[in-house]
DNA sequence: CTCTATGTTTAATT
DNA sequence: GAATTAAACATAGA
């Protein structure tokens, strides 16, 4: 589920659930998700701490604790944080749990569920390299068209590949990139450095439009799969383009499935 | 059985 | 070196 909008929704929920709460227990036995930590160091870093802030940059979540410890969470492909009662049984594909108490004494917990286990959970005192390497976040920092143009001009990769580069813009995933390029009427295979300044402006607007739609669609979702009819071209290979009716094409760019309209999305070069 | 999947990292190749 | 491309990771669902 993790596109930028999903991670932001989860951030908001975690903030509400955990902000100001004290961690009473923290457990995970999944060394793949915890790497390079051990289950014991994970527990020791968190128990007794109070959550001061839940932040996000791109697809990374960052919980800031009262002793300066930070818990970084990446959801990978199938990760999801779910609120539960403290005594609720272990969920299917539950990989970690954090139990907490509030001032009023009420206790509950959040569970990290991740079937494919591509996600990460890292408790550290310092920022991690993955977080530091992130470019500006479209929601936190906005999109600076000038800076984006400079970054895109530096590469001859396909523009879709470039906008998904987390150091250029943090949080743009396959779906957002596909949808934004459709909105902008730009062929995803276009060379990144072939876009005009106007193209970059249009692309930035396309990203905002796609992001806005995604946020709206996800706001009410409670499960990882509540999202279908909100996309214009993603997952719609062979279906008519909503703009001109041509069949949506399906190709592979950078190893990722890409759908686009061959007639209204124009190739720059 | 085969194919696909919202993401990222690493190995191999050009 | 840089830049691309393919493979790998692990699991579920169609």
C-alpha cells in the first residue's frame, strides 16, 4: 500500500494514537525487518520512552522519542500500522508491536503488519543514511519547479525513472509517477533532460493533482487494499484513456510496469 | 503451475 | 567511473 498518501495517512493516525504516549512494551522477532538490530536492542531502545512527534519524509516515518531516540519505519511494499487494543491477539503477518499508555491510564497498542517483509524498523540515536539521502518532500516542502528542473536536467534517464528517484523528490512511487505523467501529458519514456521548463511546471502540477486525489481516496481507507477506481491509467492497460479513448499501453521502465496513453502523452525525446 | 504486485538494494553488464 | 539493467528479497492473490 505505500504510496506517499498512504504513508501520510498512517503518519497522521500514529501521531494521534502515540503522540504524548509512553511506550510500555515493544517487540519484534523479525530480524529481516529489524536489520541490523536485534529484537533485544529494539525493545531496549523503546520501552519507557515517550513519543514526542511522528514525522515523515517521503515513504519514511520517523517517531521522535523523549531521549533523542528515533524510530524509523519504512513500509516496503506491504507494510501497514494498525491500531489495536492491548490484549488483541497477534494479527496475520504481524511483525512488530508497540504497546503504550496515556496519562489517563488507558493502554493500547499499534501493530506493524507486513506480509512480504520488505519494510524496515530501525531505532537509532542519529538520522539514518536513507533518511538523509531523501530529496524534498512534496507535502512537507512543496515542489520547487526551478530545483526540480535542475535535477531533471542532470539525467538522461527516462523522466519516470527520474521522478521516482527518492533523492530528487521524496515519496514519488510507481503509481504517482504514472498518474502524474498522464495528467501532464508527458510520455514516461521521455529523456529527463529533454523537458522544457514549462514541461517541468506541468509535471509538478500533475504530481500535485495525483497526490491530492490519492490523499482524498485514502483518507477513509482502513485496510491496505481500499483503493481501486481512483486511477486514470495505473492498472488500466488495454482500457480506454479517460482523455481520448485510445487504449492504454503497458511497458516496463526501470523494471517497473508503466501504463500510459500513446496518443495524448507526448514524447519530448 | 504462472504471472503480478504499492519498494529498495545489490550484483552484473554495457 | 558512470549509467543501465536484471535479479533479489518474501508473500499473497488472481
